[in-house]
C-alpha cells in the first residue's frame, strides 16, 4: 500500500471524482455531454468516445490534487492512456490524484428490496493487475430500494465478503451499498444499513480499513459514528440523482463526509464547449463540490 496515497485519502481536504461509468451508464453520460447514441454503433466506439470525455476532464488544469483527493475509474480507463501514460499513473504522478478502480460487473435482479452484485469472475487477477498499475483501492456498488431487513443484510454481507478479498490483495475497498433516494422508506433503510455495517466493522482487525460510499442520509450527520470509526478510512457520498446544487447542500450538512460524485461532477460539461468554456464549467463544478466536502 502506498503510504503517501493513504495519508492523502485519510487527512486530505477535498473529494473523490467518480469517473467510472461502465457499459450500462455510459450512453446516458455521453448523451448529457452532447454525444447522442447515433454517434457510435459498437461498444468499442462508445468506450473510445467516453475515454475522450474522461481524458478531457482529467487532463484539464482545474482537475488536480489540490481539491480532488482521488478518482474512481472504470477497467476500460485503467487499460488506456492519457497523454502517453497509463491512466492510473497519469492520475497520481501528473495530477496528484489517488486512483481507484470500479470492480463490480453490475447488479443482479432485485430480491427482498435489494440488488446484489453480479458475480465478479477473475477478481483476483483484476486486483493484481490494478495493483501493478499503481491503483490504491477499489469500488463496488449494490442497490437498496426498500427497508427490507433480509435484503439489506444480504447486500452488506456480500460487500464485506468481497472487501476481505480486496484487502488481502493489498488494496483499500470502497463499499457502496447505495440506498435509492426515492425509496419511500429511505430513513428506515438507512437505519438497517448503518446497523449491519457497524456489525461487520466490529469484526475487522485493527489493521484492516475500508471506505464507505453512501447515499446522502435523510437525517443530517446520521453516519457520524461511521465517519469516526477506526476501521473506516473515509466516508464518501454519492449524489444518487440529486442535482449538484441539492447534493452539495445536503453534503455540507453532513460533517466529515466528502463527495464522490459522478453525474453531479460532470453536470454542465459539453463536447461542444471551447477549451475555455469547458475549463470554466469544470472549475466551477469542482469548486462547489470541494466547498461542500470540507464541512
């Protein structure tokens, strides 16, 4: 484990830039950026366009380690280059931004109000490849639609089971059991989620640390005991469909949590913008998310 990266994530002021759109979310991300589905016909063409968008963001002068602690990238991005360097190397060596890798392969069908992760074949080889490329940690997403005790327990159990495998590979896992922001019983789901996470954290050894990526809670500072838990390196928040303005406002009321926004980060960016317009829009987005993350 890179101790300089560990220290930056643990103590730094800033947030994580989530640039890990995968096959299912890429068309929507490209459309919001101004690239319609008619602009590509194959997955290869789609991912090439997505990498151009990500590269434009990461290489931009406003994107750097002064306000961005880390960035979550997709496997396709890890295997590509930015300005002649491997993407993860470019993030850390050029930008001072700690690289994380999304490792899940999407969601299974809903059961008991929740969606577990699909199986992740060859996870160990992916983790070894990520470590060789200087990746610090990983991220994996599950989804909770209702306050169903069995469903939420299954989600948390699976997240921590995979986290153990990731820790053994020398990487720091970000567990992301997302709670649907539109769930009618969202607060109840968050109560169950926090309790199950607390149970698992209590089973970790003193040298095992994880990160948590959670939906912005209904009750301000609801996750403060997780923020302060000795086995939790950092608690980050997903925007979950909130506008950037709403996500920032909620985040600022949850002290110690920092952003790990995806769509909210890229809101307002367009392929048709000039370099000056693009930089101004990205800088404003980064500035607003940074301010909400340092409360």
